C-alpha cells in the first residue's frame, strides 16, 4: 500500500505512520511544523519530510490512501488536490477501522481514564505474551510505538476518543470503530467547543453504544448514574456488564488491593484508578486473561505516561505531575493524592489551558475540584484566553468558580515558579496538573523542594 499523511507530525498521526511503515507499507507525509517527540521518531524511521510545508506535487493517482490529520485546515493545498484527483481520503479513526475490519475490536471509551485503562490492559497482555494490535493515546513503558497493526493478531485494542475525526469529518472518533467489546468509564461533560451542552455530549455516548456489533459486550461503570441510565435505556442487542470500584485499603502510603488471595500491594493509587482497574479486569477476561493472571500482571503496572507520574520522592515529600485538566479528572486526581498522602502538606496546582477550562460558560464545572488540597493554586495566561478567542476571565470569576476563598491565582510564570520554590512545609505533597507547560516552567527545578 502507498499511503500519504497530511499533517504527519501529530501525536496520533506520526504513530500510525510508523505503524504502517513497520507493517511494510510505503509511507510519505507532509506538515508545516513538527516538534519532538514526533520529529525524532519520524526521523528515526526515515519518515520525516525533507522540507516543512504543503506540497501537492507529492500526490499522484497511484496513492492508495490519504490520511488527514486534525491539524490540517479544510483548505489545505494537499487536501484540495487529493479531492481534485479523486483519491480516497480517510480520517485517522476511519483508517484504523479499515485496518481492523477482520479483527475483534475492543474499544475503551469514556470521559476519563481511557488512556490508563487501555495502558493497563496492554501491560497485562504484554506481561503474559499475548499478541494484540492496539492504538493508545500515550507512550507506554516497554512499547516502542503507540499504534501497532499486523496481519496476524486476532484482537485490536483501541482508545476511543469522543473528539472530532478530521477537519472535514465532524463525527467523534469512536463512532467509527464498531466495537465487538466496549468499555465506558464514565460521562463528564468536556469539549464545550464541540458539544456546547451536557445533553449534546451525552448523546455521543448513546450513539457510540448504537454502533456496537449486535451480540457484543458493553462493560460500564455502574457507579456513574448518567452512564447507567444511558446503558439501561439502550435497545441495542448486546450484553451489558456493570463494574464497580475494587475493594482496597491504604496503609502507610501504600495501596492494597483486595483479591481472592488476600491483600496485594499495587503501584497505582486513587479511587478513580481502582475503578479503572476493575474495568480493565473485565476487558482482560473478555480477551482470555483470567482473574488471577490479571492480578499477577497488574501489580507491576505503574500508570500511563503523564498520569499521576511521580517526579520525585524522599523523606521530605513527593511531587507528581498529571495530565488532568477536565473538572472530573482534576477532582479525582486531587482526591487521590489527598487520600494517599494524608499526613503531608498537600499543594495542588492546576493550569487552565484548554478551550473548555478557559470558557466562562464552563468554568463553574470546577467548583470544589481542588478542595482536598491544603493549598490550591490556579495558573492561566490572559494571552491563552485571547488566542482562543474567548471572553477575558477575571481572577474574581475563577475564584468564584472554584468556590474557594483562599485560592491562589497566578498569570505570570515567573511569579508562579518563585512561589512554588518558596514552599517550605515538610513533608510536602505537590501535584502539578496541566495539559500545557505553565508558561515554560521547568518542573525538574521543583525537585529541590524535597
């Protein structure tokens, strides 16, 4: 197959390009800007474009497929020429489905926990040497790529994102996959720029359930009332398998999972991650891994990249960074650190960086999200608000939204850095949450605190 990527440098796109290259396809691509880690990884496999920019002359009638990334615009010169030539143009998820039509498709969906659950399942399967094709949204320890496609594996495990498929395909990505087995971890409103109301967001999950292959299995978080109602109302002819959070306890900062063999120490912590673990166990059983083998493998799972990733630990404290940005994720992560380090002085720092988090119509969803912390900090830049074309958020609006009178708010990265480096309480638990970079803050400098 000859495949050309328009916007090859994206996190997902470059991994698919590498996967097809390793599968033996002839791969080319273009982009107007590529940054690490995409740049280094494309270069390693000989897939980095020689020159940045868009070059319609790269396209010809002999191409079997064009794969269009979200970074490209609808008027992209290569896209317009591909349309003129009548070439087959796929979105990223559409092409993933094309490559998995003859496999058993296992899709992990939900507003939160998708990457962790998918990573956990892959860790267990890898531990037991069970081959599987996959697509996951974070770099995993022990895995060279985030996408793997073969001609021989029976299963493909897919992280099911509800965001848009491509600039010219406004459907959520997970509507493409038609799962034989699916999991939904929960529903909490996100992506306000695409789904302006809670009901419009929930509707995407109803449609996802309707795309399931008849006779398939849907595993769902029964502790989520909205999701449970949605599943119970569905008339899709599928098996409906509920799960709840596994029993666990915390002793001296160590999480102990209750199993049939007794209490087992695990690397993960937090109620949300123990819920994720329960869902992952159900999926693994659907894929031929029994409960005892699951527990044996999951004991060594340390988490997905950027998900409660520990930066430093000592007798003076612990520092974590986390990708959390949506209200439900922020609340769950903050509570997890509070529970695990109950005797520490707990400081939680959140950067408002996404379109939703900086939107005055959405920010009230963060009410109480940082309450478990002894000290709560919010960082944002008015420039980020302006770039997204939003109304200016005042510090008073942010403080009112979080419903915390002692909330500390920064808009200057240097002032934020100085404040954090001045923390002197011991033992300290510091949690840094963002999908951005705090205006260029060097997180490694924070290790000096402990």
